[in-house]
């Protein structure tokens, strides 16, 4: 009879994500990770294989959440409103108790992507998909007459990506809400 796990694998992965997101990959020791996940070393290696493997799984799960957020924004708002809502959400999140954590993907990009091809692949795909989200919202907004035709969809999408990533880094470093609101306002202004 196969051995049955005595812990919730999904909850353990979520706890690992939280530890990495808060402290970074390098600053989360193996013991810190085991304590956060509430499991023993043997169970960890049997289920997750390695610290890096659980990081990649957590990044993938976080990225799935990002995709779902974009899907909901696109379905629940007009194109311009979807972009506005995304930037407003970053400001609100930055002011929350967990706002200093920043964005898990951006944090991982800064800490690990230069030397870890697996992390780089996940974050670069996420950033490219974010740019595509912006471009598609701009193009859809132009087709609906909500965004002027003179707005260059490609260049504006690239600029919006840069503003979004910059906001994520600034929120992690404790920038004021006023600075983040100014960037969000400029992002929306680029659509006019």
C-alpha cells in the first residue's frame, strides 16, 4: 500500500511561496523553509525534490494567478478601465500590510533571473504576456473608440510594462503612495 502524505501539499507550497516572497530565495534557509511549510526534511524531499524545484513550482502558481487576474480584468472592464484597474490595484496593494513584499515575479527576476535560466524563463514569459495584455487592451480600446488611434499600441504597451514593473520595485522599497499614484496616473494618461 503506497505511503499517504500527512500534510496538505498545496498548503505547503503556498507557505513556501510566502517564505520566498517575503525573504527571497537566498535568504530563506532550508530550515526556514521547512518551518514555514510545517513539514519534515524527508517529506519535503520526497514531495518537492529540492528548494529550487519548490521555488519554480511556486513561481508557476503565482504566474497562473497573474493570468487569471488579467482574464478577469479583460472580462469585467472595458479595455481602458482594465488597464486603469490594474494600476489602481498595485497602488492599493502597496498600501496594504503585505505591500512591502512587492511582486513575487519581480523579486525573483531581480534576485535570481540573471543566473538561473529556469527562473528567467518564467519571469520573461510573464513579462512578455503582460506586455501582450497591455497591447491587446489598447488595440481593443482603439477598436471601440475608447483609446485614440494615435496611441502606438506596441510602444505604449512596452512603456506600461516598464511603469508597472517600476511600481512593483518601488513598492518593495517602501516608496510613498503618492509616488505610486503619480506613476499610475501617468500610465493612464499615456492612453489619451
